[in-house]
């Protein structure tokens, strides 16, 4: 059997003249967002955003969108645009479909309620009109012009 020994080399570190951002070491260090923005502006060339939607019945659909970045593009703004486009064009998932059906039922109930109120208003108007006609009370023309029915 042979043994291998590894010795720890001694190194000395000297301060660099400036860091990757072109700052002298005495200046404050960049924040993580500044580092990310710097890295993104020099390294990102392609951004992709996508979503997978559960369609139900063990089916799903995926929609991806990607953008090629040039130097004048801001990666954060481009990503926001991709997210907005995917949100507008993504297929409706099972959960979203159930929400849409519930909203449709609610709106149909509201329409039925409004139609009922219109029927009641017409019945009340007919009652008032017939009362006035029986007692020979003339109806003002402006009143008849302002009625919605």
C-alpha cells in the first residue's frame, strides 16, 4: 500500500486594486441586487417564462415564452413582459374553470334578480296607471317620456 500526503501550501493574499465592479476596495460593497443587475446585463442573453396548467383528467398543458436580450434590454422589465404575456395566453386550468363557472352562476343569479325587480316595477307601474285611468287623472307627458319601459 502506498500513502499519499497532501501538504497545505502557504499562500499570501494581497489586496486587489479594484473589484469586478471597478471600485476601489475602500468603497462600499455592492448590494446583491446591484450584483445581480451587473451580472444580468453582461451575461443574460435569453429569458424564458412558462406555466404548466392542470386541465383535469390527468392532463396538463404548458406554455412557454422566451426573449433574446440585447445590451439595451433590461432583464427585469423583459421578464415582467413575458410573465404578463403568458398570463394572458395561458390555457384555463381546472381550478380556474371551476372559478369561472362559479362566477357565471353568480352573474346569472344577479341577472335573474334584476329581471325580477324590473317585472315588479312594471307591475307596480301598471297598477298606478290603471288606478289613475279609473279616476280620470291625467298622466304627465314628461313622466311617460322618462320611464325606461
